[in-house]
C-alpha cells in the first residue's frame, strides 16, 4: 500500500470521526494514529527506538 493511500485512509477515518463523533473521539483516533505512525516508522527502520529510549534513560 502506498503512502498516499495510507494518508487517504487516515484522513477519511479522522474526517468521519470529526463529522459523526465527539471531540474526545476525534482526539482518541488522532492519538492512536500517532502511535500507529511511530510503530510503522520503527518497523520500517526509519527511526531508532533503542537510541531514543537510551537517550531518555541517560538524562535521568
């Protein structure tokens, strides 16, 4: 599935949630979409999760 199709699907889901749901439902769908984006980027190897977690642990 191309990135354009994924973006279209996410936009349609967010639009339907905004049109037929409450603001809380919209924010919930948006938050889950962001989590899904991060997981997808991690699985594609575009972000280094261990590097991010390691840096967060080093600051403490």
